C-alpha cells in the first residue's frame, strides 16, 4: 500500500469526507403529489432528484470520484397516510425497498447505460400497447438519463478543474462501455452509489473478478497499466466503498452487504480464477478495511497458493474471506431449480446466502425458524404426555413446519416497491418490460434454521440421559426447565457435561443435527410454491437470531425460547450459524467440520457458514499460514458448504471493551459480515469474546 | 485391553509437527520442570480443573480401541493434508504400552512422538519402532542442574537420545529456553555438542519461555513457584548452533 493510498484510507477512517455532507432534505413528495404521479414514476423521480441534488466533489487527490453529499434519510415519495394505505395488509421486507440482491454489473458495464437505454427503446416499441410495460420502460429511461446527467456534471467539473484524465473517463462512461480498468471502476462506483441513493441497501457487488477482468487484462496486455498501478486503482475503489458505511442501514453498523464473490467457475464450468482474483485478495489484505467483504469460492482442488493468500487475509482479523464450496453449493442450487449455468454463476449476498447476479430476485432471509424452540416444544410436549422419544421428534418436526408456515404466510403478502433503476441493472427486466419488483428469473425465499447445535444437543441429552440411561426422570427435567435450573444445578451439569455434543463428529449428537435440517427441508418442500412462483430455500445461517431468539426483539415473528435441555439457561445465547453450542466441549476444527459435513446440503441450500475462530497465534509463521490454507481445503474435501474463519485474540477484545478509544480500528466478524468491534452493541461484543476458540498453541 | 489416561485431544495443533495434526496429550510425567506449562499433565490420575465459573475433569481413561476409533475417524483428513497424529504429554513413554497399542490400531498415518526422553530404553524402542518422527525435548545437559530444575537426573534422557540417534527415525531436538536456566551459553553449547552428528537429526527448535506458563496452575489446584527469574530477558543465541553447523529455528 503506497503512501497516497495510506493517506486516503486515513482520511476516510477519520471521516473527513463527512464534512461534505449537507443537511438538506430533498423534497420529492410535493411534485409527486402535484403531478399525481404513479408509484413507478415517483420511484423514478426520486432517483432523478437525488442525482440532481448530489453536489459534485472532485478531490484533487482522487482518481476515482463520487462522494456522497446527501444524508442517510431517503426522501419520502408518499405521505404517511397514503403509504399506510398502499401497504395495508401487505408485508414489507425489512425496510421496504428491494435489498440484498446483486445486479448484473458485467452486463451494464459492457453495454453502457446507453446500451441499456437502446434496449429500453426497443422494448417500448415491442410493448407499445401494454400500459404497465410502457410506464415501467419510460421510468427506467428516466433513471438512466438521471444518472447520465450526474456523470456529465462530474465530467464538466473535472474538465474545469484541469483533470482531463477524469473528464475523458466521465464523458464516456457509464454511458458507454469503459475502455480501461480505471474507467470500469469509475463507472461501477457511480452506478453502485446511485442504487444506495434510491433507498436500496445491501447492494452486492457480485463476481467482480469476473466482470472487471476483461478490462484489466486488456490494460495489462497492452502495457497501458502495470500491476502496481492496477492495485492502486483497486485500492482506491475499495476505500471509496468505505466512505458511506455509516449512512447505510443494517442491524449493526457494518452490516451493509457490500460483498464481492471471487473465484469459482465460469458459466461454462471452467476455472474462473484469474490474476484479478489474487489482486483483490492482496489489496483487501493490505488495506484491512471492512468493505468490501470478500467471499471466495473454492473446491477440494483449489491450489494452496490461492488459499494461502486468502489465509493471510484471514490473519488480518477482518473475518473474511468467507469460503463456499462449489462442489456442494452448485448441486444444491440445481436441486432447487436453478439452471446449471446460473448455479455456476452464483455470488454471495450480504451475509452468506447464495444468489444469481442479475437473475435472482430471491428474498434470501424472510426470517428464522427457531430450532431450539421447536425442540423445546417436542421435549416438553413429549415428556409431559409420557410419550417416547419418537414422539418428541414428531412434535419437533411439526413445530418446525408450523414456524415455516408462519413466515411463508407473512411473505405471501410481500409487497416490493417499484425499482426502475435497479431493474435497468438486472438481466432481462427491460427486455421483459417488467419492473424487478414483479420478479426476475428466480423469486425464491430463504429461511434460516437458527440455533441448530443447541437444538441437536438438547435432543441428544434427552435421548441419552432421560431415555437410554434413565438417569434423569422426565418430571425432574420438566421442573428444572420451568425453574430455569434454579435449584437444579446438578441436573444441569449432567445435561451439559454427560451428553454427546455436536462438533465432535459423534453420531449420537450429529444425527439430530441432520434430522433437524431434514425436518426444515421437509417443511419447506411441503409448503410448495409461493405467491411469487418461487420456493422456500432452507438454510443454516442464524444472522442476529442467535441473540433475538433468546432475548426477543420488537415485531419479531419468531418465538422466544427459555431454558433448554442441553443445560442452557434462559437468556444465554445460541451458537451463531453452524458452530458448536457455546460452552460445549469440542476437540477442534476437524471434528467440527466432520459434524457439519453430515448435513444434507443438497436439500439445505440457502447458505449459512460453519463459524470458527482460530487463535491469532496460529498465524505466526508462513508454515502455519499454509496449514490454515490446508484446513480450508479440508473443509472442502470433507464436503461442507460454507466456512467463516476468524482470527481472534481474546485479550485484545477484552482490552477493547475496556478501552474502546484505543481500538477504533479493531475489526471482527459478527454474523455474516464484519464491523468495527467498538461500534457493536455490548451483547454482540460479549458473544464474540465467548465464541469457541480452536486454540492451537503448543 | 490396555487403557490409558489422556488429558486432552487437540485438533489442528499447528506447532506439533508437519501438516494438519491431532495431538493426544497423555497424562502423567515423571519430571517436574519448574517452567512446565501443562501442570495438569504431570499427575497421572484425573484431576479437577476449575476455571472461571466452570470446572472440568482433566484426564479421561480410554481403552486403546476407543482412542484409536476417535483418531481413525479423521485419519483420511490428516493424511490428505500432509499431517498425522502426535502423541505428547505429560510423557508418552510412561504409557508406552498403551500408546503402542493405539498406534497398532491406527490406519496408516504419520505418527510423531513428542517426548522428554525420560523413560526406559525398552519403552523408547517400543515406540521408535512405530513412529515416523520424534520431537525430543532437551533441557539441561548438566546432570546436577537437571536434577535441581526438573526433579530428576538426565541419565536416561541422554541414553534415550543416543538410542534415538541410532534408530534412523528423523527427529527434532527442542530446547525450552528458560531465562537463566536453559538459555545460558554454556548449556546451549553443551546441547549443540551433544546432538551434533546424531543421524536423523533434522534441526534444533528453540522454544522461548512463555510467561503465561503459570496460568494453569491455580486452576489445577497447584502452586506455581518457579525457581528462576521469569522477567529476565532471554538469551536466544542461535549462533552457537549455527557455528556447530546445525539448523536452528526459534518458535
Ligand atoms: S517434561 Fe514437559 S510435561 Fe513433564 S514436567 Fe517437564 S515440561 Fe511438564
């Protein structure tokens, strides 16, 4: 990282650019009302006015420009009472606007916005009689023109400031296809930032090493650019992505979905790793900032050099890259109706969910099924009725189905607001004459199966201690659960210590882990098609539910669970994603991987990583880093689906809790994303400190 | 059926030999090194370790079959990643029959013996016939100093080192650097002199003393009373080994 980039990073971390933000509110509503605009037109007008209200900022030290000057609040396009009427009886996904998908950036770059505009013009002729289609296409054109006008203002200013390099680029792109790597990054910066201006969030960047590679390769081949200069441009682009993190909505700051997915295979099935794949990893490692978040697609054959480079990035403690195993993910997607070509083209959403850039309008997280709640219902119901263990499993499966149904029914009423600009960036919306809100190629819903290890441990404990060994009478267990183990310390110890636990490659516990996900998959399959013509995709993630499911959260559809039979007291957190339950004794990462490899991922394809913390002492020397690379390869060899590997020093975290001012730059992985430790809520900080450390010190 | 007492099984032990390894820690050690960082490994019977809030029992009795079964479940993964199984301690020579039986029950895999060398010659030979590599701890060459700081003399250690040197099994000599005790130029020179010319010697590893060593004592219900000055700076003199034409690493 050269000095210019170092200073740029320091300026962004210090928040210098925030002084440029204006405290204005753009009024879009008045004109919408006066003109009596339709919803699509209001959405288009919003993009137009936001683009116009942006002030041009060209910092002489920057080669890639665009600095947001508008505040976080997105101007309303409806009066509250009208909005209430519009959305009455409907379900909005999170904040409302389309979020957490990935555009077809490669398509937009290669066609240029004018190429997209021609496509819209052609479609307008084809759909001449179709009022809705015509309106959508006119709105799409309106947003294209708005973005082009913004680019033109930047170009004029650049020319005036004596920056012909920038002016040349901005006069040509994003209207036309970029002629250089630099121009491609500049175009992407602008196109991407405007999506945020429209109120969308978790705006994914997809397979950047694929769609930008042709531009970089041409530059390198012709000698117009050398590798260090290319790295510098890439670094600058990455820094730019960090400028506005504080404006973006998320459960915790840092949860902003600016993810990149590297590697894997091409749509035709060939190895997709290229020099840019390596370059992104190097630049991300050297920069050590929270954005963009990196995913790396691998197979058991991925070479150790690439994995070693990735391990060096892990060593930075940013909590990425996150790995996914193509050999498991692609067949899973195909089994859920994705075409083989599209499945090979998958990228990773904000956290871990798999989606197809340009083609997926999947809502990948409509909520979580609380597996601990379902198991608790099974155990309490079964034991109270004096029934056998099979009855417990049956009640558990029924409760899982019940929870799935609640989520799916809520989303049967899903209302996605029109998104004319995002539609321009997708594959085929313009060509079909249909707004993205009406759907894309894939319109599936994802459901998390949260708290799996705790839930499986509870079943395993009851099976062994209540049924097989009969060391705990059913009534006593029920009484202990009701009392939150008060006065039942011995019984609690028995449940916690004397029963098999997930994470030890022990079938006595793992069989319930796989059973729970099979129940979830059964329930999703049984539900069938949704109103949007899609299916329900079960997954293994937990997101923030490892906290919410035990502590509750306003307006949450998911049930809250009290004390559970694996010896967990009320309020104690669950495992995040796929990890042994907090406090469960495990031998280390190999057995844990082997446990989680037993899940039938062909049926459970929404994503959700195995989460592991390695002590930072593991990364002391190159040989150990190579071993981390081998561990990642082992993850793929064993047949797991997704892995999130973190480097953690507990002493540092404790110190950061005590002296946050001294650890402003300390970054940690939270659930599917990374953020600054000191900016997290205390309960999230605690969970990170308490997470399993696979300590490997000699 | 032989049984043994194990105080920990730890996977992905990156500093316990080549590749991805799983280390079995055998409980019980005849030495009582003043700097020992595995105090729960010294006693040969299970004992309660009470940490903050929770307590656990260190020391589980396994039959050779049961332990081998656990290890065999991951042999393929270790094998595919240039690794294997390490037997450490405590002192594995002390449970040599058990260790040998476990090894005989394991599928084909790289085995590393991590030993203090303290044990009978027959125990040493029993295991040498079964292992692919040895980490041999060499602490002090001076007999009296050895007795003072570890509670035992080093006769059998030096004899087993010689046995190892003749066995043809590749090995690494590991020297824990304890300030003012093992890190003196005199001791390091004596170590270099002792190991020089032994066939199979791959290199010498120097392991700087870790101040966290005392951390586990209280939890194990023991008292940490080092008879050396913990704060004294270490003498990491690799030159002595280089001069003797020995490859040396500092871990
Ligand atoms: S030989 Fe090792 S285990 Fe035994 S007392 Fe010495 S340091 Fe501890």
